[in-house]
């Protein structure tokens, strides 16, 4: 199973993915972000190549719908029908594809600058519930993505237990400003991811400053860091 939310904040240009699965290390294989270009999830019997291919097409100016249509047409029919693909641009345009062989109960929903999809779900409306929670949440994009993911889990999530979760957010620099992962947990990886975000959020801007303006970077209070 994979349940994902892929969203943008058109006011800030941020794009991000929150994702969870019964499989290990889901974010490493399924979540892709690129500042100024978009965010993508490639899931269900995952082909990790599809995410970068989608981002490359978005980077040329294709819309999400055009990019997904082109990817589906370019791959063999007997493989692409197993995939779910979602993407969003920084301006908030979205698109989704769920192949006919996506596993179990499949759900998908598009909202305002957000799209959610899942497979092997407890119920088909889980993505719609996740999107609704995202849309009423407040705070930075990462926090709203986690609110949506948590709501999806509370609504039933997968038909079985989930074990991994991840959060990626990109904005003006070439690397994700947030890249947090619970690669395996026996219980509540989404809850652990929320706690990890709460630990990371106060230091995010400081680490960005360290990369761009090291002379102005704050001390983090570790031995030898004065």
C-alpha cells in the first residue's frame, strides 16, 4: 500500500510530498521534488525512474496532465498499468493517473493545489479525507501535508499496517529543504514522522543559512560549535 499527498503552496512556491506505506523506505523510491518545477509521487509496484521523468517534463513547460499523458504513452502498456502517478506544479496545477492494475482498493482525489492517491486502501475515500484535512490545516506546507497524511491514516489508511513514511519539501534551492524519513517502524511511522518534523522545523532555516551564508549561520550548541 501507498498513500501519498502531493501539494504546492502557490504563495511561497513550495512543493512537497508526504507519503506512507507498508513497504520499507517508501520515500526513497516514491517521492520526488524539484524546486521551481514540481512534486511527484510514483507508486504502486514502484518504478523509481518515473518520478524524475515526470519532473523533467514539467521542467520543459508541460502541464501535469501533459506530462503524465506523455509518460503513460511512452511506457509499455503491460508495465504502466501497474503504476499510480501524481504531480503538482508550484502554481498549483495537478494531475493523476491510476493504472488498471493498481492493487486492491484504489482511491484518488484532487483539491486546490493538492492531489492524493492510494492503493490497497481500507476505503476508496481515504485520499479525499486526506485532502480535506490538508485544505483546512494551517501553517507551512510541510505541516499541512502531515495533517492530511495523519487524517488519511485515521480514516483507515491501508487495509493493513503501515511501516514507513516520508516528507519532502523543496523551494528556492536545488536540494529539498526538508527531507525526513521513517524507513521502518513496527508501529505508527506517521506519528514518528510528525514528531521528527516538529524536531526539524525550528532548525530548518538555520541549516539553510549554513548552506548559503555560513558566516551568518547560528550555533547549534554542539561540542566545538561556538
